[in-house]
C-alpha cells in the first residue's frame, strides 16, 4: 500500500527506513534525533512515509529536507509568537519610560521622594503652627460676646480669614509660619 506522502518523480529510489534506522542516519549526520522523536514525526502531516503491511517506514532521503523545513517552521513560529511580540513591545515601552525618567531627572523636572516628604512635612508643620496660634491670636474677637449666634458668626469670620490667608500664601507658609 502506498502512502500519499510518498514523493514521486524525484528520480531517486527512496530507501524505506525504520524509525531506528532514520534516527541513526540523522545522528550520523550530526543531527541527533531519538527513535521516539522520529516516530512522532511520522504522524505529522506531510512526513514522507509509506506503510507496508501495517508497518510505517520513513522514506529516505526525502525525510531530511522535510524535517529541516519543519524545524525552521517551528523556530519561526516560536519567534513570531504573540507572547514574544507582546513582551518585546513591553520591553521597548519600559526602555522608553526609563529614558524619559532619566531625561526628566537630568533636566531637574523630577523631585525625589525624600525632598517631597520634607517639603510636605514643612508645609504641614507650618499649617499646624498657624492653626494652633489662631485661638490665642483671635481670642479678643470672641471675648464678651453674649449669644451663641454672635460667637458662631465671629468664629466663622475667623475661620474664613484663616483659610483665605492660608490659600493665598501656599508654599511660603513653610518658610515663615508665624507671619500673617
């Protein structure tokens, strides 16, 4: 019985080798391939084989170029896999972000975490000082008030003045917390 994968018209009379013989031939050519691997190849589409009396035989020398072409196809498929393309895209993006971060740092556009923590800490310290000093500084506006409504109105005015003062001054609060 002839297999459809058997090459015709090559002018060569193919040898019909067992998987063991094929493995040995490949090894002799410096292409070590186990008997099991050759056996698995015989089940692949396009593998040049013939089946005689239920026994699969590999057609040599047609097997060799088929096997090389299959190895090349598998290598190309592995290189062009979507996962690899995705990883390469991520790598390029990461390198670009790293480069941009270095450029920003060199241009003085980036502030270190330590500098930021110090600046925010100084600002919050100045804000705390302003808030704690307010009752002492503004108590004269509350003393002698006779009703809750007057006290509420006075405190509202004090809080409004304090917030207006703080919003106008911003960063210089840290430089001179006692100045108003």
